[in-house]
């Protein structure tokens, strides 16, 4: 097409083409070409509906459908020339359709606008990303479950403030992430269900006078129903914000485990060994095995949350309905989705591959007076001390052990009785870390039996 001429799609009342800078700021084709499959699927459903309702002839609809499938084939084969002058994916596809089938192409845009078209395309795309995220999360949950099953009763330190707090089981720690990622999964499922209404037919903003069948297009495109308000439909992007919100929370969870991987794989902790597949070496320090993938995952939340803030800021204060500001929605969501899915896959790989160092976990669990709470609980249970007094007695015992440079089970009964005369030999049974975790049988507690029961529950959920 002649670039200096008025735009062929909306040029009726324009006598000159746009300035080059105007064209550059206005065009979205460089990124919205990603929506080509959704755009074409929407157009095919629309054309079929226009024919079924008698708005266009079956012959024209068949031509349109044939032409659109050729356009899609050209795009998939990388043979399509995208034009900035044609602004966006919608006009690029329609212009090529006209080249292929001629006049009937002009009938496709009956009872439709780019405003409902872009709302449809983007919703279809985000819906697919929800499905991909749900699948990625399920795979990741399975990887955590496998780790939990392997080490259901392995003992490790549980931390608060990154200080040794109480012994917990490796399986319990892995299952903590299963819970988080299960909530992330349900957020994507919820968001998907809410966004699953078809925008097509809202037209520019007010609906249309043509006798369209919105239920037909909604069903053809896998939606539960058409949207109920044309103004809301062309103005709404909260489906994308909800996706980004769920993605941000999920990325935050990924980032937290990534941080644990970085700490745990350090020479100071040695809790785990990352596989070669997910480690990198240093070009100067031969001993290094760097957890680069975990570090990058820790950082991904930065850009995903950044995309969320960016889209909120774009949408904030926009009067109804469509404004061109909303064209700025796509790149952020594309980037966030790409990075979330990559992050989920990378984390699944790291979790599946990592080897826990059971001996190091248990040694760390046994140090740092991790069973001090068990000791205090024993004083309450067996000697009927008020908890506050038991806490004080235990504190004195910890101080004694600390001064001697030993752990609680290394104190002799004599030494203990000097601090509280009624302590008996039986106390030693609660000072071992295995006994400690085995005793935490309250619902949701770390006892290995609880862990096994939760693993069974999750296996059933994931099928
Ligand atoms: N490229 C546009 C976007 O991404 C499509 C909608 C254009 N609509 C309009 N009224 N100019 O938002």
C-alpha cells in the first residue's frame, strides 16, 4: 500500500498519511503480532456467526474463512510481512485478507470494532497463559512432592529470623512450598474462570444494531458466556491485572525458595547440592558451583511485579471506555508471562535435580539448642511447671551448655539437677531431634506421619 496515502482502514476523512514519528508511536505491530493466532481465531468465529445470522452470505463467509486460514499459515511459516503503516495485528491481518480474497474481506469487520477485537485477542492470550501457569505449577508441585516423599522423616533445622528455632522434617519444608504453589494454582484457576466471558460483539463500545449472536461466538471460542456490558467490555483490563497479580505472588514464592537454594547450597550450609545442569562454574575460581538459575529466579519477581505496577498505572484514571493508553498493556503482560513460565520450568528442574545432604541437615538440626522448646514442654508436662518458669529453667540450661561448649543432650543429669532438682533421666528422651519431630503430631505439624498423610492427600489432588 502507498504509505503516503490516507490509511486504508480509517482513512475516509483523512487526506494525508501520518507523520513518521506518529506512525512509530502509534504502531503496536512489533509486539501485538504475537496475538495473530488469537486474532484469526476470533475473526473466523465472527465470520461464521455473521453468516449464521444472515448478516453476510455463506459464500462470503467461506471466502473469509479460507483467506484467514491462509493468512495464519503464512504467519506460522514466517512468510508474512508485517507492516508498521498498518499499525497493529488486526489491520495487518485484514489487509492481507483483502489481498487474498478481494472484496468480501471488507465484510468481516461488520458489527465489530478493533476495541472488542483487541479485548478478545488479549483475553484469549491471557487465558492460555493461565492454563500454562496451572500446568507449570502442577509439575512443580509434583517435583516438591517427590522431594518430600524421599525425605519425609529427615530432620533439618527449622528457622525463624534465619536462626535455628526447632527441628523440622525435610518433607514438611518441601510441603510448605506445595501449599504455596497450590494457592498460586488456585489463583490462576479463579482468574481464568472470571475472565472466561467473550468480549466479541461489544463492538466499538455500545454494542451493535446488527442481529448478531454473541452466544454463538462465545461458545465457539470456548467462553462460558458473552460479557454483559459493552462499555465495561471495551474498557476492562482487570483480567490482565488479575493474571499479573497471581503471577507476582507466584514469582514471590519462587523467589523465596530460590533464596533458600542459594543459602542451602553455600559451603557454609551444604544442605543441598544443585545438579550440574542447574549450576555454573566461575571462570577464575575453580572450586565454585554457582546457583545462577536460583539467583535469576530470585530476581524475576522484580520484572513481574514491575509489569503489574506498570499496567495498574496505565489503567488508573482512564475514563470509560477504550483509550489508546491501553495499547501499553501487552508488552508488560507478555514479558511477565514469559518470565513466569520460564521461572516455573527452571524451578521444577532445580527441585527435581537437587540432592539433599541428609547428614548435614541432621547435624545442623541437632546443633543450636534446637530442642530447647521440647525441654521446656517436658518441664511443663512432667514437673507441672508453669510454662514461663519452664522457659526460665531451660534458658539456664542452654546457658550452661553454651558456656561448656556442648549441646543440651551432652549435659549430665547432675548438671541439670543443679539447675532444677526434679529433672530425671527421662528428660533425655525429648532432647533428641528425631523424638522432637516425631512428637509434633498436631494437625499441620512436622511429624513424619503427618508429612506422609499430606503427601498422600496431595497425590490424590494432583491425580
Ligand atoms: N492496537 C490497539 C491496541 O492494542 C488496538 C485497538 C485500537 N483501537 C482504537 N480505537 N484505536 O489497543
